[in-house]
C-alpha cells in the first residue's frame, strides 16, 4: 500500500456559506503547543475564552461556553436541554435550518408546532404573537440568519414578546455572530447558539452557546434527564464552571483558535465589524445586480454576510461553480432544498468580508456568466462595486 503524499491542497478563496478563510492570526494561534485539558494554564485560557464569548454575544450569562462540535451540536444542545418529552415547542421555519430545528425538537419528544413561511421570507411580530397565544409553547425556536436563503430575521423585540407567554426564546445565530448584531441580554434571548467557522473566522469544530439565568433554571428544574449525555449542560457546566470536573477532553487547539478569533472581533469593535460587513455587502450587491443577478430575499431583510442570488436562465449551477473553483480558485455555495440548482450563495463572512474578495468574486463571476451565454458588459460588476465604495 502506498502512503499518500504530504497535504498540499490548491489555494481556495472560500466565498460560500462557510467555512470562510481562517484569519492568519488564528492559524498562528493554532500552532501553540498543546496543554493538558485540566492543566491550570489551559483552565485559565478556558475562562478567558468564556469572557470573550460573553462580550461578543453581548451578555453577562455565566453559562456561556463553546460546545465541542459544529453549529448543529449547538442547535441540539439548546433544544435537548430545554425540551422534555411532551413539552410544546413552536419552531419558525422559512428555510433549511429552521427545518433542522423542527427535526431535533421532535427527536427530543416535544410536541412541535411549525410556523411556516415561504423560503426566503421572514416572520412578522404580529403573526408570532398570534401563534404564541394559540400554542403557549415552552420554547420558540427561530433562525436569525437563514444560511439557505440569505434572509435576515429581526428578533430584537421577540424576547420580550416570548416572555409575555412564559416562553423561552431560542435563536440560531450560526451565520450572524460576529457579522450582524446579536444582543442576547438587551433582546432577552434565553438561549443562543453559533459556530466557529463563519463570522468568527476560525476552523469548524466549536459551537458557542449561551443560556440565560431563566433558561438555566428551566434546565435545573427538569423532571427527566437530558436525552444526550454528551450535550447535557448540567454535566458540561461542571467542566467549564468553577468545579472543573472532567467531562470530556476539550479540543485544545480549537479553543486556542476561538480565543484568538474572539480577540480579533473585539479589537476591531463590534459596531465597526458590523459596519464593515454592511459596507462590503453594499459593494458586492451593487456588482451582482449590475451582472444581472437578483437577490432571493426581499430588500430590507437581506443578510450582509450571506448573499443568495438567483441564477439567470440557462446558467447551469454545477457547471458554473465548477468553473469558479477550477479556473479561479473561488468557492461559492449552491442552493439547498427547494432552491437546489437555482441559486448561488456568496459569503462575505469574517476575515473574507474585504474589498479584494468582493472584486475577485465579481470579476470571476463575470467570466463564468459570459461563458454560459449571459450578456454582460465587460467590467460592469467591478465598476458598480467601485462606485458603491466611493459613495
């Protein structure tokens, strides 16, 4: 049997729905020598990482930790810890990841009511008030940034509304944290989860979660044990809390990465970071529309960090993305679910929300579209982006 050669993949610019390119400082942090997962030095690093996470989530919640797993592990952590068999859950779904929340809640034994809107749409506060009054759920789950459609859901007032009905608000912040505002305390969010590989510009492998004191009290008042031993926060908290009791071997190098990624977010400043994502989005949007590409989500609810655009007639999804990858070294995402083969999803997340990334992808898309028979004036996308930056 031959031994494969040393890893040497072709360079890529990751402009899809995630992961994005990792910040060089994060890569450097990952070369730090390992410590034991109960070493006093590493325990101090854990505490530092928790405090940095609280600042980025904009919360003082003591139970704020990175789960060892991807973003879906964060989703499952929130739902299986708060839901017991027979509990009522109201899940809002207008895309692929809302549907995933439904499945997890059902597997936890909850009686799930689905509040549904067409993919690419968002929910209005009045319709959610009506649903809450009808269902009276223990938990309402909603996606703040639907990665499958590029739709941006406003949840700033939803926590207050949920608490009128004694309902816990659980928010999917996988594609929003570090890109668009998430104010856990001010918005009265009870549980939120995210990931490491998008707005935080780290590799995939960690799922930050935060639980409000109200959610912690629900966890402590459970009548049944959490169905997942590994994701049981009453056990994990003993490792991340003051006891430092062994639960699992933490991914030490990934904690190093997350700590550095969070430091970068806070050095830049949250408001400055959000403004950077908006500015680059506006330039990319101007360029995409100049190329004749239309957004899936309606104006006013389009994510800056995830731009989902419809393919022009005659453009083959797979062939176009293959050419982007093979000729230009650029990855963009295809559609999921009912939009498979119909849209491209272009990320501008974290480290990749930069003007040079905007110009690169627009110039490459122009070539791909022209090669597919779309009439595009030479340089029109890049010129539109330049004008957007200038104004």
